[in-house]
């Protein structure tokens, strides 16, 4: 486990607390993401790791506010939570010299 992965995992565990089901799901997704990364050299591992671990963080807020979660609520509540969790780590996705990400899109310091 690399440094960033350990930091993000720690944030995930602290965020979900005793919700072992959500934590285990994120770790399984990470396992599949790592397998896929081993087949590709053209990806930013930090982004893949962050996305794998944090893809469902909007669920908790949605369930607290609405008593349920769905794609719309996860999309609404997830990014701000992920951004906050990533700010607590050394996460910094790779940028090209022109300040853009790998796909020619503007890169944010924190993006999921």
C-alpha cells in the first residue's frame, strides 16, 4: 500500500466509522481498480485510488438528510465530501506542464 492510498484509506475509515459494509465495498472496488491499473500504464494511480475508495462517500450524507440514497443524491453530496477528505491527505493528481490533466481538461488540485 502506498502512502497516498494509506492516507485516503484512513480518511475513509474515519468517515464511515463502524459502517463496515461501506468500507469493505470500497476496498473491494480498490482491489479491482489495482488489477486494472496493472494492465495500463497511461493512468494516474492517485486518481484511480481516490476514485475507487471515495466513490460512495455521498451515501452517508444522503441517508442522513433524506433517509435514502440514489445516484442523484450521491452525485450531489459525494464530491464535497471527497474533496474535504482528500484535502486531509497529500493527494495531488498529475498535471501536464500546461496545467491540464491527462485528457486536456483543466485539473483541479483536488478532483474525484
